[in-house]
């Protein structure tokens, strides 16, 4: 059977700056993530692997060849990549004056920075700006429409000292997303990027996965993301602020990018959310059933309700009280990016206390990736249909992929998930506009380093030579013909 995708469907891969750029050329050392993965205490207790992004695939210098592969070997017409805030502003931007509008509780809801562009320009690292301009130009030369993610996790060290924040429970000056000053500085960064790169890019993802940033930084026991804290109140504060950052970024990009670079032009701006499938570990156990629904609410819905409805359920009790409704924080969102990987079986842990500390996941026992994530293609269709029914925006699958070192399951994973995307489009009427496989080549998998291999290409750590996995040919077949044959 031939499953034909809509005309103009975007076929791509997704990468992020911290994970893929380093390995060749100038490393990016001025971020919280750099400090985090090199911290001896974090390495000692296993919060991080001890690997360094500096041994990465070297996209910073190899982008042209990589894009050539995307075009000729993968048959792609799109690519998703991110821009490293710490490379553009290694120096402090807080001194640049802007007009910040806040509500009566101090929540930032708008920025005006008309007269500040020159000051930002004086601070920005011009070489980094020039390199990103070359990268985006190269994408265009290769016929790839870029989607640029403005925040894919590292933030400048001057805004977030993750070690001090870890050691003080977040009570320090540079405490990252715990403070709304980070939203203000992010707004300046987004305005500057839109101003300087806007004629090369139209499709922007504001923030990547607010929930993961908040959960892995402020809720998990392992504490693997900066700053490694374990506190529901801080988790919710971070989730709130990163969700608000979307709105501020949306407005700034709309204001500052007036140039058309593609059919999406001048700016088409969305949020990337990670939506996973959750089921009770034991469906006959009422506590597991309740906890599974709760986790689905907090992890899949909370952030979208904030961005689309202004509902900020700050005690996460599944009820939005009048004082938790902040409709004025709702800005636009032209599309929704959905990252989908797997199914999670949720357990209620009786010893947890706070509901947010009372969940656990059953270890994967069935069809699992190397990461221990359960493979469940049908879940992709469900989350796409659910998200469209609720939030009514065009959708891109902005990430979907598998850690599979032995290269045994990637092709099946890709094909089975695309079949579900097609069903979402053809049977459920979801306007899915594109699909970006995660990821182009093996890269730095955050706290787990290089052992986890999601790449369509393997990478030799010394020569940086890329070796195609079996899925490369399979993906090319599909993308070139805009058709999946099953
Ligand atoms: C992130 C990627 C990450 C991938 C696999 C997503 O949550 O956006 O940066 O590498 O999952 O863990």
C-alpha cells in the first residue's frame, strides 16, 4: 500500500547546538551545561557520564558536508537546528536597558527594546553570528528549509551558575530559570537573533521541551540536568518561567524578523513540546491509574495549557483557580512541535509524599530501545490527534527517533512511526506539516554522553567520519517519493 504524504511535507532531521556542534572548531564553554558536565562532583556521583561535548561530531565546521548528506543521501527538504545563546552572548546583556512590562505579581509579560539593538550588537560575538549566518545559508543552498530552535537548553553561565544553584538549593544570584530575569534576557537574545538572522530563517521553535528542562533539572532523583535539584516547587516555578519565555520569544521574533526567507516567511513561530504515552503500570491498581493520569496531566498538558490558555496551575492539583489564570500571558503560537519517543508505564510510589515525588516508571520489559524506552508507534498518532483536538494548531513532529547502537531496529522504528503520522493525517484530520528524525548523527546525549546512539549516521570519534546506518536508505526512499510503502 502507498501512503502518500501531503504536498510540501517537510522531511528533515533535528540536531541541537550543544549536542552536535563541538568536536571541530571553537568549543562553546560559556554555558551552564558546559560547567555541569565537567563538574567533578557531578561526574563522581554519576549525575553525568564524564564525557565532554568537545568530543562531539563537529557540526560547527562540518555543516556543509552534513547538509549535503541531508539532501543527497536522505532526500530531505528541511532541517531543524538550534542556536547557542552562550556563543552569541558570552558576555552579560543585563546592562542593556529595555522596557519590561510586569503584572501586579511581577510576572514579565512584554518587553520593548527598540533603542537597545545597537547596545546588544556591541556585546554580541560577531564571529558566532557570522558562523550561524553561514550555516543557515548552507542549509538554503542545499534546499533545506531550516527550523531554528532558540532555546535547546544551555544558557549563558552569567545567567545560570548550575553548581552554585545546586549547592544552595537555587538560592543564588545566577539561578537560571528560577528567576524571571532569565526571561527578560532570553527576550533580548531572541530579538537579536531575529534581527540578525531573520533574512535566512522563517520557522522558529522558541523553546525545546519546557517540561524536560524542569523535570530533569528540578525533580528527578538522579538530578542529571543543571542544577540537579529535587523540589516540586522549583520544578513548577521553572516550568512556569520556561512556558512564559515562549510568549516573550514569540513576540520578539514577530517584531524583529520582517524578512522572508521561504514560503513560511517572514516568521512562523511555535513551541516544541515533548508528548509521551503514559499508561498505568498495573491497570487494576487504582493508585497507578490515578498516578498515570496525573503524570500525563503534569507532563503533557500543563505546559500547553499555560502557553495556549494562560492556565498556570502552580500547585499542580489539576484545578486552575482564578488566581492561576493569566490570560494576558498568552501570546501567539503559530504551530506546535511535538517530540515523541515512547510509552511509559506509571507506578504510584507510596513513600513519595508530595504527588510530584510519588511517581515511578516500570523498567521497559517489551520492545525497548538501548535507552530502555518502550517502543510504541501507536502513541505518536494518539498524541498528535489529542494535541490537535485540544489546541488546534498545525503540527510538526519535531523529534522522533531511537537509540539503537546495533542498528537493528531503527528502520522499523522510523517506518512504523511514519505510518502512524500518516494515519493521524489521513484518518484523524491532523494537519501534520513535517517530520524531523532525531537525530542526524550520533551526538552528545546530555548527561549520558556518547553511549546512547540516536544517529542516522555513526561518527568516528577521531576522524569524525560519518557512517550511514541502514535507515538512511529507507528514509531517502520515503522522503524523495513523499510516500511510505507498506
Ligand atoms: C531532546 C534531545 C535529546 C533526545 C533524546 C529530546 O528530549 O530534545 O536533545 O537528545 O530527546 O534523549
